[in-house]
C-alpha cells in the first residue's frame, strides 16, 4: 500500500512531466501555430491564411475584415486569439456584438481546453474569462460599456478583437478601442458582415487607409468546398429549364463565383450557396453570402439623395415662411419632433429633437419655444397618443392627428418624392436624423420595418401638411415616383407659390 508521502512524490513527478510537456508544445508551435490549430479542425483558405500570418507575425497591427456570414471570421479571430494567448503570452479581449457572439468565440477556444495552458474557465453575466499560468487571459464581452470596462492589458501585449462591429453602437466601439491604451504592444482586429450602411464599421471600411488599417475581405466562394460541376450548367443541373435560368446562371457564375469555387479548400457548401442565391433577394445574398456593402435595395428613401440633403452647414429660419411640426410620440421609446418650414418649393428641416422617458410638460415647453421662433402652432402628430395630443390642444397648439396605419405609405411616398427631386434640406449636425433616414428599410414583403424610425416617422407625420395643402393628390402609396407626372408638378408649383 502506497503511503501519502509516496503518492505526493508521484503527483509531483506527474506535474513536472506535465510542465515539461507544456513547454515542449509552446516551443514546437510558437513560430508555426497554423499546424497546431489545424489539429483542432481550423481551416485556412488562402485569404484567411494570409490574414492570420500578417497578424501573428505582427507585420500588421491594425486590420479590418469584411466578409460574409459563415465566412469563418469568428473562428479565425478566436484561433488567432488562442495563438497569441498560448504562444506569445498576450492578453486577448473579444468584444462582440452580443453576449452570444462573444460566447461563440470562446467556444472555439474551448475546443482546445485539453491543452494545459488553459487552467480555468469562469463564466459570469458580463464576460467569459480564460486564465493562463503566466497571468494572461482571454476575455469575451458583449457590446456594453459596463462589460468592457474591466478589459485592460496593464502593460502586457494585447490583441483586441471586435466581432460583428456593424452591430455595435458608436459609443461602444469608441470605449472598446481605449482598452489597448496601456498595452505593450497592441493589435486591433475589427471584423463584421456589412449589415448596416452607416456606422463606425462603414466609416472604417471607407477610410481604412486614412486610419492606418489594412483591409482583408473574402466571400462565400473564397471559403467554400471544392466545386466539380460544369460552370456552363451550374444552375441548370439543379433547377431545370426555367425561362430565367440562363441569366441567373450567368450572374451566379460570372458576377459572384467567378470560378473561385474550383479552387475551394474551405467549409461552406456550394449547394447551399446556390440555394441561397435562388431564394434570396439580391441585396440579401450580396450582403450575407458575398459580404458586400448593402446597395440600398429595400431602403425607403434614396440614400444618395438623403446624404446630399443633409450636407448643409445650417438652415436659416425664415419668420415669414410656412412652418409646422411633425411628432412621433413615444414614452419608453423615443419621442421625436421635427421643426419644418417651406421656402418656395423646398421643404427644410430647421431642427429636430428627441425625448426619452421625458414628462410631457418638458416636451410642451420645448414646442412653445420652437413655436415662438418659427411663428407657428401647427402640429401634425402621431394619433396613437390621444392624451398627449389633447394636452397640446389645451396649450393652444393646432393639432392634426396622423393615423400611421392608413397614412404611412402616403407619407413615405411624399418623403421619397421630395428627396428624389432634391426639394429637402437639413443641416449636417442632425447626424442621428440622417442615420435613421438612411437605415429606414422595408422587409422582404415590402413593409416598412418598425425599428429606429422615430425621426423618419416625425418627418412622415410632417408631410401631412403637404398632403392637406394639395387636397390628397399624393394618396397613391409607395409607387409615387412611377405614377406622378406633369399634373402633379403643376399642383406642386402652385403650392410652392402660396404664401
């Protein structure tokens, strides 16, 4: 029977052997981590491998990845994080668009938890923590300032990974970038599918050279399995002799695939990519499967015209102008107020203000101040809040209630019309209004999506003033641009001459 002393000695011998094994692993793979990661199912097609090598060698210190959904960006970033953690002894911070996204990153790391470098795994409500025996760590946090507050390198080398940045608010991104201030050295990777037209990720993609970032991008075909089908009958083989199959086949092969799948050594299924192409709207496929920037298909308003409309230093208030307010009510959400005036043919947004969980008297005070400046008491307000509208009336405002259920498409048509014909102007400092107008979208069934739309709805309510003045001529729904002609323009010109 073994004594306690003997058992202790055996345990120490095993620990010694284990420590030696750890050092051998680090020594063997520290200059070539890819073979180590491949053991655990990591795959590195050419573009992904180039990115990995550039970062791991520290040749590139700032990188942005723009790619498709399922393109392996989270797995690749987690693999990089693991390599920096194991072989360079760096700290690794992963800031994700959601807690689930962050945990997914850690799940990839946990596939290799059998390696002795990872000695602890502590989940809590705001972050996931993996500790190494040198005191270094990997932490994953959801996109919240509270969660990322504790991520500091404290003089150690640090790799910061920002996963699905397009889903993050600007304040979160700015806070996250401060994490590496005390890192020596620091590397930042910002990656996402291009889900939103505006935001910090869109700005980074457009200005990556200016900000000192190297850009990497790949699509579904770059990380797909090898395709052995005949390109001339790529879709016909699976979808028969539909009348439109030749054109679809040409788009799929020449615009999107470009025969890259013939060189495939990745993981995405070509049949699934084909199916997504056949059944998805064009923009959806281009964003989700190609990783491209949203084109604006599905936008309620013309994006280029909206940007142009907001490119003004300021809007001069004209006391004699025809002026009015548009209001979209919301207590737990956001009440948005648009102060509008018409100068000749041009509708101008003089000011816009938001109120979040603010009592009605404060909103009324704001409106009173604006009405003194604009010399108007005319209000077009969301009809879903009768009490608030009644209170405004009792304060002397001339309130017309706008029923969004029946008027929304008409109002959207008005807005699209005046933007298309460059008859709308707004100051550039109203950046949040601009952002919401650009991101205002329709779903695949053509219905306007109810999300972050308070300012557009306030503007939409305000178009009721134009509608009333023209006697309902615009009541033709979302296809207004296709259905208005010289008769409409004659009425519009008459309206613009009214005092």
